[in-house]
C-alpha cells in the first residue's frame, strides 16, 4: 500500500499552469503544452488509481480523494487555458484541438470518480478504459507541439 502511494505521488508531480497573455503563436503553443502536460499527469494518475482500486489494493475513501483531486486539476488547467486569448487563427485551431482532447478526459475522470464514490471499485478497470485513449491523445499532442 505504501509503494502504491509513492508511485501515485511520483506521477502527480507539479506542473506549472499557463497564466498570462499570449501575444504570439509560439507563446500560446507553450501554454498549450504546459496544459497538456498537467492534463497528462492527472489522466495518468487516474488510470493508476483505477488499476490499484480494481485490484483491491487501495481503500475507496483514499481513491475518492485522489481521483477527485485529479478531476479538479484537470478541470482547472482546462479552465486556465481557456482563459488565455488565442492571438491568431493558428492558435484558434490549436485551442480547439486541445479542448477536443481535454473535455472527454474531464468527463472520463468524472465517471471514474463517480464509480469510486458509489463503492463500485470492481467496475473501475472498465470505466477507466477510455482514459487510455485520452492519455494517448495527450502524448500525441505533446509530441507534435513540444
């Protein structure tokens, strides 16, 4: 149980949030990358938590708090990025591309949290499956834009 806690803590490392104006596409893209990195951390942590919970290796109350924090983090970085005005048309497209990845990820983390709070830990593996695609999409986004 302690090893699981350390593993989850390692995955949830701090990523700064993209605050401030973006006057160029490059600056906006940097903010998008920072957002995607934070989102990837939250999604990866939720996947790990769901695996541990489905295997019966963590308490539901712990998982509830952990996954709720990931949901808050993910929604927070999505909101912060949404508050940055895109400086040009390319940035508009980038914004839409990232939002098309972030919104489903938020929804999928929420679904996992709801199951945990309902005590349905046996269903976590299936509920977390869509997060694998979210994780792949975030990694692909980062590969293109880093």
